[in-house]
C-alpha cells in the first residue's frame, strides 16, 4: 500500500527538516567566509603572548581586592548563630565564619559535594564568603535546582577563560540554562568558532580545572568597572545600561578571567570534574537582529564523569525521540519557508491535534466551561488598556489599518475581560469559566524557532475563570483534579511550585495574603489526596507575577525532562484595568442607591488634551477606569491552561511516546493485511467497518510478502495489525497483532470481528493504554502447550 510504504520509507531514511537544512547552509557559508580552510586545532592551543587587556584587568582587580579585604578585616566580629535545616544551631563569628567551615565541621564529604549555600531561604551565598549576621543556612548540592545552576554558571566562567586564552575575544554574557550553559563572544575581525575549536578549548578547560583556581568576589563602582572593561564595548553597554550611577556591583575572578557577575560561584574550578562542549552557533548581541552578530558556545558539566556518561546516553535517547524527526517520518507536520514558525499540519498530524482538543472539550463540558471565540486582531488600545503593550509590543505582529494600529492577539485574557464587562454581571453567574481555542501569534525571534516547541502561530487550551475571592480554593482544587486526570491518562507526572508576592506588586497586601493562603490550602489538600504520595509542592517565594500569585506546573516526560505546560495564575490587576464588577447580592443601602441614582453627575472640566513626546495629541484610552458601583465587587480572574500550546504539547507527547501513540489519539490505529490478493475484498470490508466506527484504518494492498507487509505496519506504528486469510474470511474473524505486546506477534489465534470492534470501541472510550485482547496471547500460549504435549 502506497501510504504505508511512504511512511516506512521515511522511517528508514535519516532526513533533515527544512529548518535544519537552512541552518546548515547558513553555518557553512559563515565558516567558509570567516574561517581558514585549515583545521583550527592544528594551530597554537592559545594566544602567546596573551591579550594585553588581561594583565591590565588583573592589576586593577588586585589593587581593589586588597582594599576590600582590608576593609572587611576592620569590621567588628560578633557572635552569630547559624540555624541548620534540622534545627541544629551552630555558633560562629560575623565576617569570619564561612558556610564552607560549617560544612567541613559536619563532614568532609558534605563539603566536597556542596556547591553553594542559601541564606534565610532566599539568598544564594558563596561557600567561602564569610557570613555577616545570624541566619538560617542550607547547603545545596548539584542535585538541587539552584545548586546546579550555580555549578553551570561557574562552568560558563571556565569556558569564558578558555575562550579568552584561545581567541583573545570580547566576552559578552555567559548564563546557565536549563540543560547546561553557554558563553557569547565577539572574536577578533568577526571570525567564527569552528567545531575543530572544541577539542582545544576542552584541553584549556582541563588545565583550568587542574589548577583549582579560586573564585574571588569583588564589589566595584560603576566608574571602576568602565575602566576595567574599557576594551570591551559589549560590557561597556551592559554597565552603562544596567548599573545606576553612584552604585556598585560585583565581578568574579578565576585565574586570569575577571567577569562582570552577580554570582555566587563554586569555591574553585576543581569542582568541575566533567566538562564537554555541545555545540556552537551564531547569535545577536542582546538577541536583537539589529546588533552585532556574535558567536555562542554551549557546554554542559557535572561533578563526576559517571554523570556525564549518563547525560550523553540520555541525549542519544532524546535524539531518537526528537519530535521533528517523528513528524517527518510519520507525516504529521512540516514548515514552509514562506511562513516561518507556523506549522503546516498534515492529515495525520491533525488527527492527533483533534484528539487532544476533543478530550479537553469533553472535560470542559463536564466541568462547566463555556467555549467562546474572540477576534484574531484588535486595536492596540486594547493592549494599552490591559498593560500588555508595554511588555509585549516587541513580540507582537502589528499592522496599520485605516490609519490605526492593530495587533494580532498574542493571548486571550484582555478579550475575555471585555467579554465579561459587556453587560452587568451578578454573583449568581460566578464562577464564569470562558474557554477559547483561538489562534494566537507571537513574534518569536527567527533564531529561537524550533519545530513545534517554539512557534509563531499556535492554539492553546486557554481559559479564564472569573470568580469571587472565596471561590478561589474550590476552583483551584478542580483545576488540580483536571490536571491529574489529563496527565494521568498520558502517563505524565508533574511538579508544583507556589510563587508568592514579589517585591513589586499591585494591590493590597491583605488581598495577596488571603489569596496565597487559599492556594496553600488547595495545594495541601491536593497533596494529601494523592494515595501514592507522589504529589508534593514547593514554595517559590517572591516569584509571583506582579498582578497575583501563581502555581507553576512542570510536566515530566518518560525521560524525566521538565516541560512547562499547565499554569494557574491569579490576577487582581486585569479586573481593575477593565473596571470589571459584579453585583454582590448584598442589599445596597436604599438611601445610598437612591442618592447615587438621582444625584446629577458634575460637569466634566474642560481638560487640556494630553500630548505625547512629539507634541501630538494622545489617543484616548479604550475605557475609562471607574470606581466600583454601589453593591458591587471586583471578581478575581484566574488564568489557566492544561496543555498550553497544542503545538508544543504535541511535540512533548511525540517525544514522550517516541512516536508510539496511544490508540485513542493515534493517527494510524489499524492496518488490515490480506495474506493474498484473494482476500483483499474481505480486508476492505473489515476496514470499512472500522471506519464506520470512526477508527483510522488502512488496507495494505501492495504486492509485498506477508512478512514485509506486517513489518511495514509495525514500522509505521499502527496500534493493531489485522491479518486476514481464508479461515478469517469464512468465519468473519481477524488475526490480531498488538504493537505494544510482542506475545501477540504470531498469526495463530483468529478473533471474532464484531467482538474485536467492540473491544476497540471500549479501548478508545477508556482512552486506555492496555491490550484489549489479552486472551489472544493466552490462547497462543495454550496452543503451544498442547503442541508440546503432542510432541
């Protein structure tokens, strides 16, 4: 059959997506233009003599560091208490006792594995930096998320040192990221990093690690920083842009490298026992295509070689599961150059897309959601009203229409707020749950686009719940139940974090406290309701959105990789921005209501039209914010999503299942294979009956051998192979092979067709991932036993 053979052929070929081909071409052009033809590893390992700015930088650092140490030595030493996580109290001296000393006092092995300290549950602290006052102390290792980020941040500095020593480059930024770290730099004369530079850089890194260079922290004024980095225009820009006049910030030194950095870091470079460069690419300074083109080198590191080996094995498995490869092999989606970042969903891809949407819509019906549809394009005054324009303008697609500026919507919440306020609302309508699968557009940078995980055009299972403050807990509890059911049927686990009030926030502290309290109660009850004890949550202090606390949900796939999908956010600000209100049902004082109704509105003063910086009259706001009406209250707005972007969620599932889709969402559910052409009509009849039940069924009518047909069906990831021959045709049966159960892979036991269809119907209804024909395997075993007895 042509369809099956096309998919099978795709599986056998290692193909590269259009995006990857384009990237390879661009990279090849740059290397050809900027790099010498000779192998880069054939030249000197590092520059000799080293760049002059290195010594000049060190001299200024040494002088200022000496002054800092003298000042610290003059500070009074006072007795302090250090409280450990288990309640143990340690006694120390301010500006003298370090976290490293506390760790060593407990055990040398603890000190060796500790990466960084955390003070009072919030502030990360260098292990060798003296404590300044009494505090609570935690010692974090590489397994802690923050500890791992510090470890990778220090590794980035080591990579930066190697790059300076090899290239004499101007370093820009070197942050930790989710799967390692990178350093961005400008090489002299616009040269490009080559893959042949990796081994020499790793060789320099090995030297740096063996030297066990200590990380030294120094506070510097803005003026001194501008002197220190006078040779580097990128650091100059960052210093001038980010550091206020008259203030100080820190640099860290390891060996000859001195870099602008808040820290903290590991005690010395010897902690980085396993280091590898993973890739290099080009980038733009500050991510802006109008700025200079730079070089970026990515790496990863671990405290020991065993973890590095495990990581590389993990990457091999992840590469096999890459959703872009699966999408190509199974003909699910692709991208066209004329619309970058916008997936072209093929028929089999839409089958998966629709299965996800259908499930969510079923849950919406059961949970009291109302589906709505809002326009794709709005006047930018809507985004000004909501406050999004100031934050999202660069990520929006803007258009000029009738001398007005419009934007394609990047999110649904402002439109849903408008929908809530279009008429008077009563407390009896709350909670009001509005769900919207509308198309969204975000102007992601071209370099950030990556298959379905980072796109410009997408849909999401977006919904907003408008409720009373006292309904928050109940609504969040229902969202937890939704989440557990949804992820549970897919075999996904998750982690929860409660992010609380940040330093800069809107609203009253009392309102925040009440909302956070209700979220904590809902989280505690959800964790307690889990019989297996697998659900827990962490507090993430000060990381809430400015408009309200939120619950961050990280989904873990079968490789234990975290993905941000679901979100639950409380919003007190949008109801104020749009003057949302509902009648509380509490009787308004008759006199107050009557006075409010009868009192004539005072005439509005003739205000001078507000003007912008160019002297032009400012456009009037979409809505005039107004105080609450008598007897009314503001609703709380809950932003929520379960799958998030359907595109991204499809990518996650493709990699989670490695292309072996569960039956209920599979784009290829059954393939019917006749053992010979004489049984093709019966095979077509079987397929027609399956299609009548809305199963995706195909017939292999090719001239291939039976074994090749079965193999092609397995490679194409059909959930079931129905083989039909003379016995099956005469008795209206099918011979069943289940993809995920090897015990059913032999043609031995025919199964009644009508019963088979009934079991598939039940499997789809259950959205199950089980074998509905277990007795097929049992019958096969029984038959084998009988044959053994006969023998």
